[in-house]
C-alpha cells in the first residue's frame, strides 16, 4: 500500500497508509536520538497493533520507516 506524509512539524513526521488504518511516526527526542512507531487501528483487517523502537540517528530512523512501509512490523 501507498503511504502519504500527513504531518510535519518540529522534528516530527507522520505518514498515513492509504487505507487510513495505520500510521508511522518519526520524532526526535531531546537527547538527539529518534523514536519510530507504527500504529495500526483495531478497525484494520489485521486488527490493531503498536510497535515502537528507539534508534541513535536519523539515518537509522529513516531506514526503519522505509522497512515498515514495505512490511508491517506487527505481523
């Protein structure tokens, strides 16, 4: 499925899946590290779920976002 950037502000970016049932969010922590989270609504065909990882740099965060856009980390 396709993803669209739906939110962008002050070190936080969120993408929404085209069916509207999942989002990926990347945000910078005050200590300079990054949080990437995947949130799938209960209404999604696969049911709800939440996955979160902390990484050290922006490159690692972007790699995680790209991987999760290709494959749901909750499956």
